[in-house]
């Protein structure tokens, strides 16, 4: 239970989202943010030093709402490796079940390994997502904390790229960056509020690509376009540069 509460705080939830940040508040029955399932996914195999590995994309499918407390059993496998010339793109899938055998979620993760391409393998298929031409139906700006990555890393991702300035500089960055899955969580909160009427059990599928780093303390603005059965979304940093792209939300019902 503490893990789900800490996750909610790590992705920016607070006193106005007590059902996710407390477990004993009258009128706010404890619920779990759907994107918490990403923390339950198994780690991909070792792919190299942190400076050469990038999280490229995440797709979460929820088969039923996550319980606020309990234990899970995870099975995982590498499902594909693609040659992108400048690097290798590895696809990894985790199946998450409760200890009672109930299928809770599937997490599909893409990791890009810089410099590992050129092995004459197949390229990844192109996606057909296109940013809508019309203005977003919803625009929500989140002001991330300067210590957001230090808070989020307590959920288990201790990659020093998000905390150690020397490691970030070695990777060609001006400083530590926010975890991609942290921005994914911020976007999930926005989508719940604007599209799903804050009904966490309506979320069926969430997917996005990570296209640029966000630095702690920067503004993350989530742009949402309503579509039948869900929405398309994108998130940009304070300069308008996409950090989450090709976002899709599918709802139950």
C-alpha cells in the first residue's frame, strides 16, 4: 500500500487527489493510479552503461483495476530487437498476475541502445500516429519540482542518470533528467481528470513514446485531443519541445 501512495506523490499527485495519496481519508476510497503498473514490470536484460541506454516507449494494458495492496507475479520476455542503424531498439513485455492467478496488466517497453545498431537486422515498423491539426481539447501545465527525480527514484529506479550530475554530463546532458515514466505518470493523472472523469477503472490502455528529456523544475504541459473511446495526447517541456509523443488512451465502455 505504501508503494502506491509513494508513487502517486512521485508523479505529482497531492492534497487534491487524496484517493491516490492517502488510504484513510473519509469520502476518498483508496485507489491506485493506473500507471503504477509500470513499476511492476520486470527490468529488461542488461543493455549497457546508463549513458548509452534510453527508454524509448511504454505501452500499458490494464486487464482489471489494480488493487491498493497485495502481491504480484511477473513473467517477462524479450519480444524483438530492431536495427535502427544508430542504435538497437529492444522490445520487452511483462505480464503481471496476482498471486491468485488473475491477469492484472501487460507492460510493453522499448529501450534504445546508442551505438548498438548496424547488425543488419530489421528496422522497427513505422507507427501511424499523427498529431491532430485542431487545437487540443484540454491543456494542462504541471510545474515539476526541482527535486522531482529524487522523489520519484524512491519508487525503485535508481539509475544515476536521474540523480548524479557527473553521469548526466558523461551522457551529453547538462544535468540529471526526470524519469520518462515519471512524465508518463503526470500525463496519466491529466488524462484521468480530463477524459476519464477520474474513474481509474475505465483506463484500458495507455501508450506513449519518450522523445526528449525533461529536466526537474521544468514545466510539463500535457495536450489532449478527445477521440471516440479515449484520446490522443502529447506532452511538451517549457520550450514547447515534445517529451512524450504519439500518446494514446483507450477507455473501457
